[in-house]
């Protein structure tokens, strides 16, 4: 129960306290790391609504070398990879 309540609290904070574009980048990085195609499909739709482009999706695996991402977005992706 403690782990579940902490996970729910974290998910709620992510949904309410992060810019939608940045939030969806983090979710997409997780879906890439876990190879969840259903989640990726869902978060690509939400990411497009938040302003992500085809280039964002295509270059996610090589974001460090990409000029599509801002430094702040790269920081979020780096942080996400550490989980």
C-alpha cells in the first residue's frame, strides 16, 4: 500500500506539475526503455497534442546528438534514463 500510494502521488505530480510537452517526452522515453508499444502509441498521440513533432519521435533514441531537443528537454530525458 505504501508503494502504491507513493506511485500514485508521483504520477499525479507529473501530470499536474510538468509542462505537457516535457511530460510526454519523459513518458515516451520510458516507453522506449520498456519497449511498451501500447504505451508508446498512446503517448505519441498525447505528445503530438502537446507539440512534439515527428522529429522528436524519430530522434528520441539519439536525443543527446539531436538539435530537435532543447537543453531542458535533454535534461528531462537524461533524468528519465536514470530511473
